[in-house]
């Protein structure tokens, strides 16, 4: 049976409580099994007794999608063990229940996770190539349909020359699409390009405009950039 979960979360250091976004839990038999490549992991045990992460997931039809990872460790040692077992860049097979998170980049999050090494019939090299090719296709399709996270990923691909010829003008185009939709991190990134004059004319006023838009939404890095530019 599906259930909408609501409630509060408390920071054990400060004692402050805040509402959590409603999340939609799907109980058995609704489970996810996939091959994943870990992209990031972070322990919040000292504050909320959680470990969270994100990965690229490859389903058994070859589709690539973003998947959040959620753990509720029982001790600090348990939290560190999870971080070690799910090292960034590691490829493995996972299975578990999942929930749908609103207003998040990793909309689907898996919990009560079981994990195993990559099945022997697959090679790391083959899986890496499938991730690379199919993830690029996913990003392009999602970006064209207006997904702000995919648009930033497209911008990053061109800014870094990741699988494409490096092109800061093309990076700026995709960052701007997401920034115009109000995504604070994209506003910060396009501000950075204006500050440096990469892919767009160098323009401190335009940089400040975009940094301020991001800062007004609470983005700390944008606030720091505004402080730096004020000191010039």
C-alpha cells in the first residue's frame, strides 16, 4: 500500500525542527533493482542520523536515470562503513524499496538498500561505456524538455569538454535556459561566466545581477561571490 509521509526533522546539535517535504513511499512489491555508479555520498549522522548519496542508475533495459540513496545508520561507525562501501565512482548492483521526493534533483530515492558486487557477466568497462553513452542521451532529452537539472548538466558537459568539444558559449546557453527558469545554481554558474568572460562578454554588472538572483534564494556561494565583487 502506498503512503504519503509527512512530519518534521530535528537537528540534534541545535535542537531546531523543520517540516519535511511530503514524500510518497511505495511498499512491497514496489522495489527497484539496478546497477549503479555512485556520484556522491555524505554523512549527516551528527545532525540527523542519516547518510545520503546520489548515483546514476542503469535498469535492466539499459535506461539511465538519477537515483538518490538513503541510509539510517545505527552508529557513527555504521555511517562510516556505509560511506566506505559506497565510495564515489564505485559500480555495484543494488535493490530496495523506494520513495518519490518532490522538488528534488534526485526525485526517486532508494532505501533499505541491499547491495552486491557487479554481476560477473558484466565487465566494468562495458558498464562504464553504457553509463557514458546512455546518460548523455538522457541529459540531452531531459534538457530539451526544460528540465533545469539536465540543462545544467548539459552546460557542464560543454564547459568541461566532457564527451563534446569544449564550448563555453554553448555552456552559457544551457546555463541561461535553467537560470531563466529560476534555478539558483544555474544563476550562479551563468554569473560566473559573465565574471570571467567565458562564452559571454565579460560584464561585472551582469555577473552581479545573476549572483544576486541566486543569493536571494539563499545560495551561499553566490553570496560569497557578491562579497568578493563588493571588495574590488
